């Protein structure tokens, strides 16, 4: 109960702090309900959304070589609240104190901190997730190495920076501060709004800046449905992501995700079986920009990505020209290249049948390994919270559902 009271006081200080800086908070209430996360609740009659009138900006502009993620993470790291206490940051202390204190549910923490009881789950993940986790670990490690050049406080550890980095990576939102729309520094931490939960069924809120550029525009959070009722929870849609992306980036998975499976590891085996020809086909796919990211999809109806179809077609159409060194016969892939240009829709009936057979074989292998993984998880007594294991099960269930959807379709 004491911890719950402390959390409530933090929220009250945060709302007061925001109100003093111009945010309309009269219609705002934060409640904890029996589910994971902190939902946002509109409590006034007839509320259409939540509105942030003024941006909370630092009083001083910093000119460094750090990216936005590195800079904000560094600031949070330096002002991380002590256990059971508040952040001493004079600029953003109430906000930093309201941020999540622990990320035991996030797979990056399992990977970086070896003493996590959930680390054992890393060996039970689908293959594509291990690759994605390695990529996010490289991003984190690179940012940590860069920030150490600026971090003079010996008391700030890698664990502190991981806490800060995960807060930024899981809670920042797009906010344009650069001329280019796609610049990676177009992000901001947004008090209160960053506690809205994700829904895959269409967001209830979306940010609307009062002007496109430059930065410092006011931001309204507009309800996208006709009316938000008092007591109704407000959601964002993080994007049409598969569970593997939600899990690696945010640390959760949901039953209603946009079903998608990456079968890169299985199709790469097919190319390796072709020996010299397989390596030459890999070179062709790499030069054309189609090597990897081969996915199966379940929504809106089962389909395979064009990248996967392109790789399958090359797999079953290319032939060797026995020269010194061997090379792919240009004539054997002439029609294949026409499918890339859009001047040909299909290859020969024989090639398309071979592609379908290989695709179905891959789907059956996905189903088999999903069933095997789920059986192991069901029968194992893992030394980690049950919720973590259930999340990993969702990942495998999604893979199986997508593969079954492809097999049951006309593809």
C-alpha cells in the first residue's frame, strides 16, 4: 500500500508540474486498473481528447555530436531516481520520477544483464527474434559507448544507462525537430501521453502539431473516434507491427497482432543446399536488394511478401553456366528479372509450382518447430515470472497461426 501511495503522489506532482508549465490537466485522471501498464482516462463530460498547450523544453540549447536518443538517454541516466525516492533533476524531476523504475519484462535487459532470471527465455525464442535482439543490443551498446565520452559521473553505470535508454526507446514519440521528415532525431518524450497503452484495432488518439515545422509547435492529441466517453481508456496504435517487433522494441506481445513470420533462416537453408549455385543466387539477390526479410503474412488475408516470392522464383529458375569460374546463365534468369521490373507477372507454370511446394514445405516446418517450442515451454519449470513465458508462447502461436493461414489459403 505504501508503494501505491508513493506512486499516486508522484502522479500528482507530475500533473501539478505540467499544469504550471501550461498543460490543460482539468480533464485528466490516471488510474491503475487490473492489467499491465498505466492507462489514461478522460474524466470530464464530453472530452474529445487531451491537449498539451505548451512544449516543455530545456532552457538551454545544447550543441553536441550526440543523437536525440543518446542525448535524452544520457540526461535520464544522470538523473535516475534512487530506489524509493525521487529524481533530483531541477528541470524534469517530476516527470523522470514518474517513469517506469524497472524493465525486467524487456528482452534487451535479459540479454545485457546476465543475472536476469528471464535470461533462460532467450534460448526459447523464434530464430528471427534472436537476430532482431542482437541488432537492438548493438544499437544500445553503440549509444552507451558514445555517451561514455560525455559521462563524467563514475556512479552512472551501464545498468543506469540501460534503464534510461529503454525509457526513451519504449516511450518516445515522433516530433519533428529537423527539416527532414525521416531524420532519426525527430522524437520527444511526452509526459502523460507516453503512458497510453497500445491497441492494434485503430488508435483512439493521434498527435496533431499546430504546424509542420519548425519545432516548438503546440501538440494536440486528437481523438480519432467520434466521441470519447468519461471513463474510457485512451489508446495509441504503435503501428501495424508483428508481435516480434512489439516484443523486441517494447517488451510485450498481444494475441491480436498483425500476424507476420520471418522465414529467412529456413529459406537460406534452401540456398545453401544448392552449393555454388546457391551462393551465386545469393549474390544476385543481394545486388538487386532482395536478400533477406522474407516474410509470411496473415492480414488482411494470408499472403507472402514480394521479397519472399522473388527469392523463391530465383531459387527455382536459375541454372549454372559451367565456365571458369561458374556463373549463373543469364538466359535462365531473364524472365525472373522481368518480374522485378513489372513487365511480367508470373514465370512458367512449372517454376510457380516449385515455388508453391517450397513455400508449403517452409510453412510445415514453421508449424512443426512452433509446436515443439510450445511443448517445451509447457513442460518446463522456468525460473522466471509466468507472464514472461506466456509472452514468448504468444510469439510461437503467432508463427504457427500465420503458417497455418498460408497453408489453408489458395497461395
